[in-house]
């Protein structure tokens, strides 16, 4: 991936698996705002949303969480807890060896800090952990696999016609 200063909604959609409509909806609902918001043009249209590299990184994580079944309210809560309780943005807690770190086990998210392990749902109470942390995995950015042109599924009628 070539790093750029700003990415269009179309580029972000390709990189994250989120649709341009989802990005627009998330912006309208103040879940995740672009770095450069759309503005009305003299011709009556709008300019395109623009996202930074950090925004793309965070949206890749959020897209992965959506595919895992996390609801929009849970994602909103995650972003709010990270910002208000721990004073960090999502990109600061992803990856291995980070402190604080965002960890996942099944459908539960945890934040590990120097002060302990916290469930994102109840961030004010540190958890007592007895070897359980070993099964927690750090949340990391995974590159989306792109479909290769050789793996296109043919319809039944096209397969029969080619045979």
C-alpha cells in the first residue's frame, strides 16, 4: 500500500471493506468523521470526504470488528471509552506490545494498561486475571485479501457452456 496524505472514500472503501455509504452514514451519525468533511460546491454538489492514513488504519480495525459482528453502538462505546477513560485513540492501542493495548477474546474487548486489564464494557473496574490473559489476542490490522481474477465463480449455465 502506497502511503498518501489523504484518501478518498472510494480508496478507503477498497482498503477497509466498508462501503462508501457506511462511511457517509458513520460521518452523519458522528461515529467516525473524516479528516476533511465534504463541502458544498458552487455547482450544487459536494466535495468528497478525505481520510488520513491514521483514519484508514482505524477504519480497517472498525471494519474488521463489524465483520466479526460488533454492532455500531458497541463500536461507538469502544471509541468513547478509549477516548474518555484512557485518553487514547484507537490507533494508539492496536498492535502487539503496545501499552495500552486493545485485546480480544471471542466477542469481548479488553484494554491492558500499566494499571491492569479492563473490559471495554465496564472500564472502571480492573479485572483479576489468573492465567486467563494468555488466551487474549492483540487487535491488529489485517490486510484485506483481494480476490484474484482466477478465482471468479462461474454461474452454472456458464460452467456448462464452457464444458
